[in-house]
C-alpha cells in the first residue's frame, strides 16, 4: 500500500511539475492553458491521495472546469495566437522574478526540513471522514458560520461590481 | 471551539447582539441596491439614505462603547474600544465621501449615467473596514481585506469611459491580487507553525512553544506584504500614484483615508496581539526594526518623489505614502502612547485629507484640471476655496495651529526617550516634514502669487453647500488643532485592546 501510494504520488508530482513548467515555457497561449489544465488535474489527484475527496472534486470542477474554460475562451476571443505579442522584453523584471522565485524555493526547502510538533486537534473523525462533503458542510455552518456569511456579502458585492463594470451605455455621452 | 450544536447556536445568538452595527450596514447595502433598481431619481435620494444609514449605524456603534471586551462568533470577531474608535472613523470618512461625491462633476450626470451602485459599493467598503478593525482570526482578516479591496477596485474603475480610470483599476487589481496572495501564503505558514488561525491562540502558542524564528520571520514579512499594500507604505506603494490619479477624486479621498486607517487597525491588532513581546522583552519576530526600515524609506521616498509631481492628486498620493511612514513610527513604538498617537493622527489625517481632496474636486469642477500650473490666480477667483486648501496643506505639513501639527507632535513625542534609533527616526521625520513644506506650498504659491495665463479674474465660487462643507472641514482642522483634548482623550481611552486572556 505504501509503495503504491508512493508511486502514485511520484507520478502525479511529476505531472504537476511538467504542467507548471509547460505553462510558463510554451509560447502559444492555448498550449500554455492546456498545460495548466494538466497541472490542475494532477493536483486534484494529489488531494485524493491525501484523502481530501471533496477538495479534489472541487479542484477539478472549479479550476480545471470552469476557470480554465474561461481562460481558453478569453484567449481565443482576444486572438492571442501571435507569440511575439506576448514576448517579455524587460530583463530587469525577469531578473527580479527569478530572484523572488529563488527566495521562495529556498524558503520552502527550509521549511520542509523543519520538524514541527503540532498540537493534535481533538476529533473523533478519521481523515477520510473529514474530507467528506457532509462534514465540511457541517463545519461551514457551525464553527465557520461567520466567515461563511461574510463570503456571501463578498460574492454579492463581486456580482454587483461585475455588472457595474460590464454594463453598456454607462455614460450618456458615449 | 465548542463542538456540540446547542452550544454553538447559543454563542451565535449571543454574538448577534455585538454585531448590530455591521448588520445595519449590510441592511443598508441591500437597501441601496434595491432602491437603485426601483427609483427613477437617484442622485439625491440614495446619498441621503446612505447618510441616514451611516448615522443609524453610528448610533449602534455608540452603544458598543459600554460593551465588555470580548470575542464573538466563535472567536472570529472582537468588540473592544480600539475597534469602536476605528468604526467611528470609518463612518465619518464614509459620510464625508458620500457628501463630496454629491458635488463632484466627475461623477455627475454628464459623465456617469447610474450612480446608485456607487453608493452601494461604498457602503460595502465601510462594512469591510468595520470587519477589518474587528477581525481576530486570520481567516476573517483575509475576508475583510478582500471585501475592502474588491470594493476599491470597482470604485476606482467607475469612470469606465476614461482610460485612466480603467487603467488605474486594472493596476490596482494586479497589485492587490499579488499582495493578497503573499499575505495568504504568510498566513498559511503561520498556521503551519502554530496550528491556529485565531490571533490570541497564535500568541499563546508562540509564547509557550519553541517556534522556528526564520520561518516565523518570513511568514510575518509576507503577511506584512498584504498590510503594507493597504496602508500604502514603501515597498508596497507602486499602485498608489496611478490609482490616486486615475480614480474619481472622491474615491481617491476615501481610499487614502479609509483604506489606510483600516489597514493600520488590522496591522496594529495583528502585530501587537499575535506576535507580542515575550516576557524577556524579546520579540519572537523583531518587527520593530523591520517597521523602522519601512517607515524610514516611506518618509524619504514619499516626500522626495512628491517634489517632482505637478498633478495635485499624484502629489497627494506620494504625500500619503510619506504619511504612512509617519504613522508607522507610532506603531513601531509598540506602546500605548504610540498607538494613541497613531489613532489621533489617523483621525486628523481623515479631516485634512478629505478636505484637501474636496477642494481639488471643487477646483476641478470649475477649471477641469488637476494640474498645479492651472491653479494660477485662483486665490482671487475662488477666495474661500483657496483659503481652505491652504489650511489643509498647512495641516498636512504639520504646522501649528492645525490638527496635523498636534498629530505629528504626538507621534514624535511618543518616540522620545526610547533610545537613539527612535530619536534618529523622529529627527528624520521632522526633517522630511520640512521637505514636504516645499511641495505643498507650490500650490498656494500658484494660487496667490502668480497670475493666470489668460489673466482671467472673474470670480468662480462654488455652491453655498460646497462652501459650507469646505468651511466646516477647515474649521475642524483648526478647531481640533486648538482644542485637541477631547479627541486626544477619546483616542487615549480607546487604546484598550482585547489582549490575551
């Protein structure tokens, strides 16, 4: 069992990496977006290995499904096939990006090397049960009721904002 | 956290009583959206409804003054004098923003067909600020910050037909998304280190256990990225000149006072509570020196970059970066005196900055420009407006007898007697204030001592209402400068923050 999950993890991890490198590397925006889909799917698989079924499903539905469709739609709408148009010229920007990425990488490696003893949360549920939609839903409307309600206001605001900014005939002069 | 259902229901019921101001604001938000859909004539009714709503919310907030300091909603939301002070500040800034919007040609009938949603989004932003001041859990901090950020993006891009406004909004979104991302990453590291999201529990864990200092420092730096973006301090300031210039001026005024104050409220609570000084006097993460550096760079860059600006809104943007530096000086002292000074200064800053932007609006209504070179000869043509602007600029510089002077005085005195580093910072603060005199006074210089190019001298006074509001803000600026004791006492009594129990 251990070996099976290790092999699966290695495989999915490699896919995640191929996906993210491909996203940055490929010149064609559509290919880039498709690599990102690969990345999202592989990440969903890793969530499954961690026994978080709900997050895995949400990952696939929301990111790989809805958001990526939106991405591809926008790319095709803007007709960004021309690779020259997207070429970056700012070397300073690139250098800064590499620096920042390097710092984050070192940081992650450093943190991975730490031994952290976390206090165990008192729960009677097994890891598999925690990942169930039913239990996540119960947490949302009990312990996390307040943030849940605030999110509803946040979403309403976002909807209002999207309509305001997308509405036509906004100005009587134009 | 309690696990059984009846206990949770009991707690939520109890918490609702401490949430009345926010409920009132949410109701107002929904009411304004509804009114916007059913009314035909919105230009007067909706601002009036918003103002009445703010007054009612103010009444509920006032009732919170006597409430016990406590955490509510399963330890997500705090009510204490510190939060209540900031809530009053946000309501005042919000009400002023509504008032100055009513007079703005930029957002007037000619340019914007539908203004109803503008007020709705503004109210949502005030609600987000309320939550920022009260958040005691990293999850709530993030959500409240996003509520404020998203409303800011919408308001900044409200003038859709103007490329500048849309550009500012887009830049704001990109910078905002990056800083929120950094902040959430930092928060996730803190959660990973301590296993807690509640700031009081984090503090408890850090003082009781060994945590890795390098990781904690990195996490705190990343969190600071999110806060620094809200308060507009260097090096997270890149968005502010463009956004201040491109946004409709009433929005700029509200962003520069409201957003900044909310950022400071959250920053002070987070760093004072979650990463407190240990009994030995050592900080788990030495944020004092880090803040000293940010404050120093902000004061220098803000004041010196402002010298070269000829657009008044841009100049005020750089000046607001410098003010973030002064305010950070008060935070890094990390005692009650410093916090009190910050709170006083934020209140003072609200009055004088909204005043300055309001006058910029009035002038732009008449001459259609924000450029300082077009202000020539305005001293004769708009005497009251020009006088008011001069008073606000004197106050922003920090000269007596204005409220800005008292604010700066309080911050600098809080730094005295704490050591050479603090003394040096105070001296640099005073010196950079002297630099700010140079660029602030370019405006009165143009208004009073230079003739306009076409030699026009016809008076162009604004409406009686506009004059009254400008005069009112001017009187507040001088009045609080002379009789500052009530405001200072209010700030002093409001320093009380719920600390670790």
